[in-house]
C-alpha cells in the first residue's frame, strides 16, 4: 500500500528557516533572474537533464517548486546567503507524482539545487539539514526520499551526510537514477 502524504495546513506564508549562513524563505519574483542564470550554467545542469532550460521552462520549474506551498502545505524554499543576500538556489520537499518504479508517490521527496558558485562550501548540507528539521516536526512519521543521478557524487555526499541511504536503482525519464531514503529523526 502506498503511503498517503497529507496536505499540511498552509498559513498563507512560507515559513522562514535560518541557519548560521543561510536564510531559507519563500520565492520572490526577483529570484527569477538568478534562478534562470543558474539553469543556464553547464556546471549546474549537467546532472539535471544535461541541457539549459529556456526562460519559459525555468519559469515553469520555479512556479512548480514554489507552488507546492498553497496546495500541499510544504514546498521549496529559496536559499539566500546571509552575508550577501544573494540567491543561491532552492531546497525543499515535493510530491511531483513521478512515474517511477518503485513509486515515491505519497512520500516527501527532498531536493536541492544550488548555483555552481555555492558548490563545495557546505551550503547544500546546511540547507538540507534545515529543511529536514522542519520536515521532522511537520510531517507524520514516515520516510523521506530523494532521487539522484549515479554520477552526481556531490549530491550523493550531501544525501549521505543527511542520513539518506540507497534503496533502489531505477530508470527515470530514460536515465539511470538512485533512490535514497531517510527515516524521520523523531524519537
């Protein structure tokens, strides 16, 4: 039987999460330019479809990730660097109803995308841990999952640091992917 991820109550605002170096906040229209620029960098998209996104597709993707909040009560946060106020990327939870086996429907799927200038500085791990702490207090006790390409060693390291373990190798959109899961952290 497939788990059923409940819709969480939505207060009309995306919760703000703060870490030592980052603020996770709702998306703003001003985030689109750096979001689009991020999706135009080969070092960014090489593990995410291997081609840049058009302006239309980038806008649709930004709306899709941010749009979870009013419909589901969870979604993606924009990641902002505290020291500079710069948009670094996005992190959050989704239920994209993916056509993948084994199915991940009904499980919170965490994802993260950060601009190449933010890579290698621990920002992804910091942002993912903040999102997971939020999820651990808001989701019912169930596991969360993530989908990562087998060659994306940096994201696999982030996932491992955050408690994710491989449970399946599969194909998604004609590409090999790894499915990883993490049990919720509540005692």
